[in-house]
């Protein structure tokens, strides 16, 4: 429980974390999962691929999907 930071004694700005902290937390979590699967004697599932960033708005994505969908009904 020492790994969980307390929000009550920190300033608002210190609640934000850096990308390095995110990466180290992800690596630590992956190691914990691998250790858990090793205890069970199983092979861990392959890692999921992260979605690539798409900077378009939802309206732009829906409009792009609407054109091919409308052509299939013709």
C-alpha cells in the first residue's frame, strides 16, 4: 500500500504524473502479470497492441464511415 500516493497531503500540481512514471508502472504491472502466470504454470497471453492516435474529431470519423456505408446499400 506504500506505492499508492496520498492525495490529502500533496498539492494539486503533484498529482500529475510524467510519462516515465506511466511507463515504469506499466512495466511493473507487466512483470506482476508474468509472475502470476508463472505461478500458475501458464504462458501469458500476447500483449495487446495499443490503438494508434487519431486526431480527428468524432464527427469527422463518423462522416468518413458514413460514405462507405452508404455505398454498400446502392
